[in-house]
């Protein structure tokens, strides 16, 4: 695999890194502006937590096949076309939200956004790695988390304090996506000497399968707790605070992922294994605090759990992404990132689906308690495996 040369050299790569980072940020922000607004949609179209979880699930169901195809395509034919198609899909999703007239349009919008994220996540991350091997991992994780944090904040504040809560936020999101997308046009792409594309389920080389799976499940854990904050936490925050405010839900999500973005940078001072282990420990304590807060109806304990969750997410996700960057062969970066993101987005979708089912079977409160305890057990197993891996080194 070769990178096409340009007279601008290193400075051109730096400019490309910034543009791709901003694109990742804007796509993730636009894809998540709706998180605190689902409460308004639920009132408008008369649905409950189960439909909210289904709307999140359709995003993941569309994202995974998109990841599988475009990750492989980008390794052979370049990164820019998948990214461009992803931008178009994202814009269609935003327009579907903008003109939504019923709950089915919400599902359609999220489906297009899932296709968009699948087309963009792997190729954009691979392009960042190619432009800047040293900083690519942290730029990927910060762009993803900071964008995911900013979207709900914008959505919550604009829906609460500005007119047209179902319109203005999507118009702003369209602008945010278009600006870095247009700046991408002159960027150099990645080419390969063997452009023949043979679709396959992405494989991982045997010698890296163990560190790949371990780091991927760490990222799974980091984004599973994030998914709770993106879907059902705003509902609980409104209940615990006693404030009928859409903005407060967005602020809590922003607080969690904003803290995560800060600790993603701090985690660079740690060894990769230590970063991942620290992340899982903080996530365990975060879940304990959140469960106590929900049982005791305490907003302050919930906020403490939110801070711990942000610290844990920052350490865990960046550590895992750094490990993937370290073990990924350049000619298979897109393939490996596709597998990595499939596991991550399974972590986004599966827990939310389970919470929706548990809400139907035993009620949302009991469902969150059951899920929280199971997730603590999962996190402890991953932490134990990280310790064992560290001893082997």
C-alpha cells in the first residue's frame, strides 16, 4: 500500500488529520443531537422506552453491514469514496429527522445514520492512522467521544431554549457536516497495487487475535455504558432532578463524554494495558454509583457516577484504540478497524436492546439493576484478563 505523495509533505498530512478529525467530530455530533429530544418525540408520537431502544437498535443493525463492506472497500480502492457516501447518507438521515411526520420517519432517519457511520468510521480512522500513525488513535477516540458529547448538548439546549425544537438543530447539524466534508475534496487518498476487491468476513491474523479481542471488549464496555447515557439516562435525569428540562439530559450526556475526552488525553501518559485496566475499574465504580442513585433517587450520586463513567470511558476507549493501532498491519487497517467498530457498536446496540426488553418484562428500574449487576461481572472478567495479559508481558 502506498500513500500518494504531495509537495506539501508533512504539513499536508497534518492538515488532512485536522480535517478528518473535524469530520469525525461533526458526524458523531450530528448523529447524536437527537438523544435528549427523544422525550419530546415520545410525547408527540405517544411511545415509551421500548421504542426509544428500538430506534437506537436500528442504527446499529444498519451500521454493521455498512462497516463490513466499506472497511474492505477502502483497503483496496481508497478511503475518500466511502467517506463521501457516508456524508450523503448522514445528510439524508438529518433531512429525514427534519421532515419527520411520524415515528416511522425516526426509524428511517436512524437507519440512514447507521449506514453513514458504517461508511465513515473505519475509512476515516484508517486515513487518520495513515496521515499520523502517532496521533491517529487519540484523534480517532477524541473525535468520536467529543462529537458524541457535543451532539446531545446542542440538541438539548436548542430544543429547550430556541423555537422549532424539531427543526433548527437539524439545520445546524447539516451545516456542521458539510463544512469539513467539502474541505476533504483536495485531500490525498490511499491507493493499493492490488485493487481487486473480494468481499469476505474480515479476518484477524492469528498472532494478534488475543490482544485484538481483549482490547475490543474493553471498548465494548466503554461504549456500553455510553449507550445507557445516550438512550435512557436523560429520562432518569429528568425524573431525579424533578425538572421538566430537555437541556439537563443533554448536559449530563455532555458531562460524561466531555470528561471522557479529557481523560483520553490524560491516558496517553499511561501504558496501554494500564489505561485499559484503569478504565474498567472506573466503569465498575460508575455502575455501582448509578445503581445506588437510581435506587435512592439521588441526583448527586448519579452525577458522581456520571463523572466516574466519563473517566472510565476515556481511559478504556483510548487504551483500546491505541492497542488496535499498534497491532494493525497497514494493508489490513480497514479490515481490522471494521471488526473493532463492529464490536464497539454491538456494545452500543445490544445493551440498549436488552434494557428495552427488560423494561417490557420486569420494568425499567429492575431491568437497569439487573443489567448493571451483569455488566459489573463482565467488567470484572475483562479486568482479570487484562491483569493476566500484563503478567504474560
